[in-house]
């Protein structure tokens, strides 16, 4: 199948190095301590953060740092063909774990000993890159909750199809069977905290693809910073400062 | 669960007694309702409803299937509700299952009528493509995103809005198939048929707190309830379904009183919803 | 150097650790695997620089970031709390903390008053059941974070 046509355009009309449209909104769930909706093209996820609060299950309490927990769930209507999936299948358990580890790496957990932070992400629409969208939404929700973080974590994926590196794969490109590199970075500290790839890729091509994904992460980080600053400005304005 | 102090409980109950609730509403007023349709592009129809801080999404997906052998002239509709842990940490893991099932069953009872399909808000015979062979299966999914009480009414309203937003492709059945053979079908990409949603009822839940009952209770008010009665009523004023929750017993005369109040309120709610839905559809068309 | 009252997001550099101290909403870390120590922001909000008191030995100003989210009050050793007694036993009494100073708490915190912390004098002769009854509202001092279950509280101050 042809994923990049001779004019250099992808199936959805993007250029190989172009990202889908980003949209973000802070404060979607009234009851949560922090929440955000994050959209990458047709992928749409909602994240809510509860905490820091008292540990619910005493046996999980950690005496010198906060306990970070994460649950990932997909709405029945999020995928093209409707399926009723049981909760806690292997895929969602794995993604929950990935998100938890990524977020744990950036939260200053030692400042909140014996407490618990819950991150819940719900996929409303899935069109490739849900992992990345979930991490980006979780970052925004954590920042909204005012939880101290080392840096914002952002994530983006990149692939390699028709011997062209492609940024931010959608569902069709993702299921084409080519390599899919998902990267999560701490943009200001310039550190990679998440790196996953399936399928195989020559090492020098891999470096290019990964570099592309990192660039994508940085672009997302800039966008998230803008959204956060704009939100803070709005709040200040409403407070009458 | 909402943790309330004694003083807060008294305050809520006192407010209800005096017909002035803690957010300034009267006993029989709803919180502001906002409707957005077409929020899930993959679905045949979808809607998001916000009532105060409660927010739900409903989506309708249609698939071709075989009608039930006992009812060859009717399509099938099923309703599932999911409570996202995003709305309440309590719904984590399997924690939301009980409430999800309770809501799904209550919605099925209120909107789909009895087992025979009689009295359903949706005309099931309109879902038939070829009698006894092909029909549309409608899957209605509800998702609770933010919960601040009155989930049932919100889900009912969202499903009503999602169904008015639904377009089902017109299907041509190839002639010539006979006997038990499954006929060939041709699904149109351009022509869609809309549902007649005027018969779909709305759900009004009356929550009894102390001696009085209120509509559209917030979760704080719900924590103080003794019992609640959900009535689904259509535009003609007919009662389509009824369910009572809560442990306390109710006097039969109180129940009939509640039903007549619910009927009165449902008229306003239907008008309000219909205007919101058509405004939302107009917004969507402009986009 | 950035100006006062500027809005920052987590991960932004606020200045060099040799010139600044990290206050609330800021932390010190090394920059990109170098040995240089910098002060970073850990919250979204406004940065503020607080000058050191003239008599402190460390003359670096402190940089703080104030977020917009108000967190519930959390008891810490030395704070005065208002609590309600929930259970009285022979040697201890447990209480639910309701207020820390003038602020009410959002989450549930439990405290324990041990027999020796009830009053300042004759501490061996204290009868818990004569001192407290469930439902009593008390003013107490937080002694320590206590064990994993509860804060240790004291009412042993003459006022």
C-alpha cells in the first residue's frame, strides 16, 4: 500500500514531517483536582488527577514518597468497530503501567510521602497514538492539579513507511505493520523517559526516526506550555489581578 | 461517597424544606442544561450533555444483524452504560460495575419498554430491513465523564439527543433471494434515514429528602435522600417506565403525587431539550 | 535574569543554584548531565523572589513559584488543630482532625492523644474516660507525624 504518494503527501493529506492538529482544554472534570482533554487529530483522551490524598490501601503506602497510580480505559465507542471489552485486559494494563512509570519519573514524589496520586485516563476516540495522547493529557492534568513536577513530560510517535520517516502516525499508518517508535521526553531537561518500538529498523534509520519523534515531543511541549500559561492568565484575570 | 458534616446535612435539608436549595434553585428547577451533538465522529450518532457539573456522552452505533426468531418484524436495541474512573476514583477497576449495570437496566426499562418491545420509545419495526432476515442492531453506549448527581436523567437526555443526531444508511435489498438464504444488501453511502425521535421519553427523577422531593439532585443532595422515583414520560404525557430506588418505603398516595409532578415537569424538560438539541444540530451544521 | 511576576511552567530554569535558593514550587537539579546546579520550577504559576533576612548567614535570595490551585491544609508538627474525639480507650483517644489553624482540611486525618499527652501535670493519674468523651471538640498541638495510622496530638498545655 502506498502511504506517501508521489507528491509527498500522506493518506490524510499531511506532509511526512507534519503533526496532526493539537487541541487541549484544561479543567473538564469539575470534581477532580486536575483534569484536561487532549486531542491529536481524531484521537481524543480525557485525563483526571485525584490527589495527593491519603493512601486508600495501607499496605501500598510508601514512607518516603508518594504512591502514583494510573488506570487507562477505552470507551466502547472509541474505536471504529464497536466492541465490548472487559476491563483490565492486557493491553490496557500495559498502557496503564507505561503511563504510570512515565509520570512517576517526573513527579517530585519525595515531597509528598505517605500520600497517593491517582491518574485516570479515558480514551474517547482512538485514531492511533493513544499512548502519546494519554501521556500529554496526564501531564496537563497534573500541572492543573498543581502537583510539583521536575518538568513537563510530552510524548509523540514516529514511524517509517515507504522508506520515509513519518511523524505522529494515525490508525491506518500505525496498523500498516511498519515500525512505530513512541518517545516520551522531559523537554527542558532534555531527557528521554519513554522509548518503545515494535518491528525492526536499521540502526541509523532508527536514530533519524527517533530524532523526529523527539522533535515532535518538543513541539507538543511548546504547545502545552502555551495552554498552561493561557489558562493561568485566564485564572488571574478572573481573580481580578 | 460524599462526606458531609452534621451542619451541612441540616443546611441542605433546611434549604429543601424552605424551597431554596444550596445553589439557589427551587425544588422543581433543573440546573442549566447544555447539549452538543456529533461529538464522536466514528458513531452513527452521538451527543454530550452537561447538567451542572454532571457530564455524560451517549453514542449510537448501528450494525446489520439478524432479528430475533420470535420477533421477526422488529430490530434490536441494547443500552450499555460505563462509569469512567475519571468521574469518580470509586469507579476504578470493577468499582463502577454495579452502578453501570443499575443505570443500564433502568435506562432499558425506561426507554425500551417490555420484553416484547411494546411501548418502546423507538419504533423497533422501523429498524427492519428484510423481515425475518436482516435488521439493524442499535448499540447505545453511555459514558459518565463527570458525576454530580442525577446521572439517570442526564443519560436519558443524552440518549434522546444522540438518537436525534443518528442517521442510518439506507439499505437496498437485492431481490431474488429466496427461502433461508441471506439476501445481498447494498448499503448506501449517501442516503441516510433519520429516526422519529418525538416518541422518545425523557426521564425525570424525583429525589425525596425529608418530607419533600426535588428534581435534579446534586450528589450532595442525593446522599441525603430516603428514596427516589424515576419516571419516564413521553411528549403525550404517557408514562413509559418507572423505577424506585432507595431503601425507605413510600406511601402509595405520595407516589401518585410524585408521578403527576414528574409529568408536569417533563413537559418543560422536553421543550427545553428539544430546543437545545435543535440548536446543537444547527451549530454542528455550521461547522 | 527574568523579571518579577513572570509566569512559568514546570521544568523552566529560574536561575543558577549558586545565586538563588529554591523555595516552594521550585527545586534544585543538575542541568543536562553537567555538574552545574540550577533552580527549576516545578509548578505552573507566578515566580517571586524573596530577599533574605539581613541577619541570615546565607545571603542568596529565595525564588518561589505560587500555583493557582489551593491545596487543602495538612497538619504538621507544631501546628494547632481543632479535632473531634471519635473513640476513647484506656490509654489513648482517637480524634478526627477538622481544622489546621484557621483552615479546614479537605481530606480525613486522624490523630491520637496518648495518656501522657493529655495534661501537663500528674500525667500518670490521667483517666482517659474522665478526660474525653466521643464527640468532644478539642484544640490540640501536633507533636509528630506519629505512626503510619495517625498523628500524635497533645492537649498538655496550660492556657
